[in-house]
């Protein structure tokens, strides 16, 4: 057997500036590995860009309390062990989420939550506004779906939503209600989920509700803007009807349409981001529910069906209002364009009439000028004939036999031709210049 020679690696072209970042993106934010049994608390807060630095400093305070290095200034996710408590933080586009997990069970269904291990007051001082908060419990499966009494203890008699998940690997239950302490409750029963699968399933359950709440932020805006949009639609219909009436004041209508278009664009600017975000979050909720791989349990509504009946109509309302707003904006633009065209046509007709009037006036002025020029020629010939008469009289007075009247009569045609020639020459020079 011969010894293998060194492997020659062919050099690659230079890397794209974002190659490593894009390659590592699919490995970023891995789900937490959670052993059964365990307790978890999840928090999602809506945070302004201006508070991002304050958020990082708040995370640094938590790390300092446990002697850990804080996340970097550009970090978008962070995970660490705070003693027995496991902590995970992720930054999203407009919100951040915090997840705390701790091993073991508690005596009561949701007693001794994971956040009890945090420094006092730290959680309440997290920058931002709470959008979603929940306690989750991961317990081993007893071999059969839990009975009504068991679920009543966990959810205080509320209507429970749940299903078999992961192709029979576990069970998930929730009531999607906020309890007296401000938290929702989730229960995950582990039949044969691995620790990584259990962490992934619990995170999916939390994210379904977090993304649903983020999507629902568009609903109050939709309800607030719906009457205004209806009023603008009625105003557009009235203006369009008035445009068809004979004798309508197009300029006044155009001004009203311009004001209406400005109002529509103001509403579009105020709502477009939120409605687009609602659509994106709705897609994420649908994706996360699909990843649960639910199977129906007798007498219990699955999570997918619950969302289809309770959440999808709200998202559809926002989407419908967004479409109405886009259609209204397009119709206002079309009406404004049509009316502007009509106004332009009227103005062009008026301009043509004005030009025709100016042409008639110019022609009249030209004729008048010709008349004046003719009279001027007569006056010039008259004065020149007078000069000729004075000259001939002077010559006669010196003794020459000259008849002044005959001389003047003979000079008049010559003077007339000379004046006409001079005037024609002046016209030719004027045209050339």
C-alpha cells in the first residue's frame, strides 16, 4: 500500500462580503435543549429602536449579577446559565423575547415559576411594553391523555385547547387566557420527545401566541380607521358622481380630489407598516402551527382549528381593510387623473380660443397699420409736393420761366412712387432682421 500524497486544494475566488454571515444564519438562534420535567417562562416585549441600548444595558446588569460576560453591542441573541436557571434572549425586528427555564416540578400546577430565580425587580424593569407573557410546564406523559380534572387544575376551569403533537410524541394544551398574574399557561406532556425536540415544541407554542399577539396589534388600528375609510369612500363616490354632471366646476372638484388624495395617503402612511406586519406575523403563526403536526383529541379543539376560527377572521379584517385602502388610493388617483385631463382639455380649448382672438386682433391691427401707412404716404407726398412748390416759386421769382402748378402736378406721381418704394424697402429690411 502506497502512502497517500498531500491533498492539493484548489483556491476559490474571493468570498462575498456576506458569505460567512449568511452561511451562519441558518445555525443562529438554535432552540434550547430542555430535559423533562421542567418549568419555563416566556416574555415578549414591544420595544422602540431608541430603547435598544437601554435593553442591552439591562441584560448586562443581569449578567453582572451572575458573574457572566454580557452580550456584545451587535448581538441579536444570547443564552447563558444563571445558576440553575437557563436564560435565552432574542431580538426581533420590533420586539424582543426572553425565555427562562429551570428543571424540576413544582408542588402546585404553576407555582414556583422559573422567573422566581431572577434578581428582584429585574423582570419588571425590562425596557418595552409586554405583548405576551406565559408560563409553560413540561412534564412526562402518564401513558394516556389527561382527564378533565387534571386539565381543570392546570387551567382553572377555562376552556382548554390542545392536541396530540409531533406525530404522537407528546401532547400540548393551553387556554390562551391571561390569568390574574398577567401570564398565559401552556402545558406540554412528553411521551417520547427528545430534549431538543421538547425545547423546540415548547418554543413553538410560545411563538405561536407571541406572533399572534404581534399580528393583532393591527386590529385596533383597523377598527379605528374603518369609519374614516368608509367616509372617504363615500366622499369619492359623491365627487365621481358630481364629475358626470353637466356644468360642474372642474377646478373646484380637482381641489377636493387633491385634498381627498392627501387624506388617503396620510392613512396609508399611518397603517401600511402595521398591516404588512400583520400579514407577515399571520404567516409565521400558520407556519409554527403546521410544525406542531397536530392530531385531534376527542372533545378538545386543536390549536389550528382554534386559530382558524378566532384569529384568522381578525387577520382577514386587517387584510381586507388594507386592500380597501389600496383600492381607494388607486381610485382617487384615477379620478384625479381623469379630472386633470378634462381640465387640461378645457384649458387647451380656452387657449385655442384666446389664440384665435389674438390672431383676429393682429389681423385687424395689420389692416389698420396698412391704412395708416397709406394715409402717411398721402401726407408725405403732400408735404414733399409743397416743398417742390416752394422751390419752383423761388425759381420763378429769380426770373426763370417755371410754372409752379405744372411742376407740382408733374412731381406728385414721381413722389408717390418714390415713397412707396422707400416704404417697401423698409418692410423688406424689417422682415430680414
